[in-house]
């Protein structure tokens, strides 16, 4: 497990004022045209639910940058898809 994810989870529990916690979610997917490939999704954990936006980026560094930004600005999950698509290179 990524140490950064553990630190964010601890921060979420300690501060108590964060409404949403975003984490990078590694995934192994398959598409007929591509075959098997490694990608990264984004998991959002809220007080009342957990959800995943799948297949966000094939670069872990890109996914981590997006997650860090989402956590920093506490982006509402309602806006997750729009913010993520705006941030992709």
C-alpha cells in the first residue's frame, strides 16, 4: 500500500473536518483492442458512501497528482468527473 494513502487516511481521521477522502485505486483491466493493461482509478470515501471512478489514467503519477488536488480542495464528489476530465493531460 502506498505510504501517501496511509498518511491521507490518518489525516482524515485526525482532523475530522475533511468531508471526502480521495485515494488512487490501482486496477488491472482488459479491452479487446488493448489487451490487459494497468490503470489507476480514483476512490472517494465520504461519511455516507464509497465510490470509484474507474480507468482515470495509465500513469500513477498523474492519478496521484489529481488525488492530491482533490483532497487539497475538498472537491465534492458531485463534481469529480468534471474536475478529473479537466485535469487530464
